[in-house]
């Protein structure tokens, strides 16, 4: 028998194969984000065409963005904020002089800002004056690349706290010259760091962990299973806010030999979608692009379609992400992209329909909610079954009230009743019949 999936009341998106035992007549479908408005143009004197790395978080009732301003030789960490994630302001911070003035939004300038990235430290043991942290490239040690760490009480005023924080292993370089990301994982009690490495000359992703932001495990390449070896230029690793036991990545997939515009630098890129439940083993179940360059010719030049690591809710049913377009062009900018809440991947049924069979699971609570969308003529029904796959009395497909519509949080009922408290805590299987419908996530929970 398959291993029991302990769900409890947590949200379970259907993006990987953890909960799914079999799909009969259904498939998992990757959904592309919808590109919306341009939210930040890199048009200030201290920014420029190779500014990028928008890291957006919702914090203290506002949206906050930390990003790279400037280029390879004159990098800066800059800051913007917004009430709605659409209209952004660059506050005058007065911290760093540029062009004879401090009237700018620069936080850190010069070598200290090289490939720096900020995160909000969710570690309950973190000091109040270190609630925000950052990592960036430090000076070499014995010819080896290093990372150094910074801390801040407010995400604005940073101080150096560790130099070096981590020293790269000997061997092929560069190691840290792209975005290096860290986040606190409250489920494991560890900081997780993701950075670049190389495998036989191909860009890849390494990982390290720490319990104290001081002592780090040896860097290891993440395991991509049988996915093809392709250049993954950045990683954008982040826990999914609604289901933090699942980590997401949106690496920029780089094709160094391709060149659509013969007058431009070689290399084209798009973004792909990856998931992990332990941080070391990652699924690239969907090999196609998550975000394509599209019809805009200025996105068909090197290192475009960078998806930043921040995923923020901008409506009851909307997620927003932030993408760099027109890299190295005078029109370089950040653009907002949206997805349905939990909407990265769905289990999809066409007109003829099919059935999702789950692995054995155990839940808590007294009802089941679905995030799903059907056509006007489509439908879904749910059967709760014993471990033998036979429906539990009163909870078969025929007992289930037909479900149709487009809802993030649809409660399932059988003969008008949603109460399934009698089944909580015991192993069951679930079957979902879908007809012209997409199922994105499930969640058992309580009445409220």
C-alpha cells in the first residue's frame, strides 16, 4: 500500500505527485501567468538597463520591493514600496550619495551590494534589530568566492554581520555572481540558501542550510531527478505562502547559443516551474516553459523573463509575481504578472472527463474545500473511500452534490451535508471526478 499522506488541515496544491496515485483520463496542466502592467521602469540615473532582481514581499500592510539598481561594475541595492503592488514609489532615503545628491532610494552602494538579496527573517529567535537579513558577494578567501551577511531592523538600514558567511568550495567559478537567496523555514527550523554552481560547464543550483545563520552545511547540488540538464541561471526559490511545506522555484532557463537578433548578445531565456517538499529533491514535472518571452522583440534578447522570488496576494483570488523584461535595453523594467490563487498547476479534465485517485490520506477537521473552476457545462464530484477504494456509505459520487462554478474555497457536500467529522483521523482515499474542469488544490478544515 502507498505511504499514508498526513494532511491534517493544511492546504494541498496538486502541483506534484505526492498526493496523486493515479490519473484516469485526466492530466496535470501547467498554467502560465498573465503579464499585466509595467510597475517600475529602471529610468533613474542610478538604475539603468541591467537593473533587475525584484524581490517583493507584503510586510506591515504594504508591499515592499528590494532590487538591483545599476550594473556589473556599479551595483546598488535599491528599495521601492506600494499600497497595491501596482503603483510604486521610490522613497527618498538620504542614505547614499549618487551624482552629488542623496535624493534617491539607494540602500547600499558599491562592492557591498554585489548580487545582494534581502529576506524577512521569520525565525522567532531572530533579534529585533535583525528581523531583515541579506546576503551578497564578499571578498575572495584564498582565491575562493564568498558570501557575506547583513542584518537590519527595518529593511532599510543594513549593517554587516558576517564576512565571510559562506566560502565556496574550490573548483570552477563563478559561484555566487547571480542572485543568492535565503529564507527561514519555520517547519524545519533552518535557513535555506540557494545559489549557483556548475556541472560540467552547465549552470546548476546548489543548496546549504543553517540553524543559526552562521554555521552552514556544505553546498550540495539539488536533485532534479530525470529532468534534462539545462542552464538554470537563477533560482527564485521561495516557500509558497499558503502552503509553506512546498517550496517553489522559477529558474531562468538559459540557452547560451541561441540568438534571434544577430546584432545582440547571444543567449535567450525563459522561466520554468519547479517544486520541492524537502528542499533537496526538486520536481520538474512540467518541462515546458512557465513564462515565455512572448511577442515583444525586446524580450528575445539575453537574460530576460526573470521571475523574482516574491509571491504576494493582491486579491481574494489573485497572486502577483514580478518579472524583469527588456534586460540591457534602455526600456528595461519590472512588470507584474498574475495567477489564480494556487493556480500554478491544475489536475484538468476535458469534455469526456476522468477521475483523480489519491494515495491513502488522513485529515483533520469536519469538511472538505476545493479550489476549482469548471465550464458552464462542466462539473466535479468527490467520493470518499476506504483503503480498498470502495466508497464509504453516504460519500460516493452519486451521493455527492454536483459541483460547478469557479471558486477558491468551495465546500463539498453529500446530500446537502458537508459534515465529515466522523471520518477525521482515519485513513481514507479520495476520488475526484472532473468533467471540463480544473482542480487546483484541496483542503480539509473546520466549519469556520
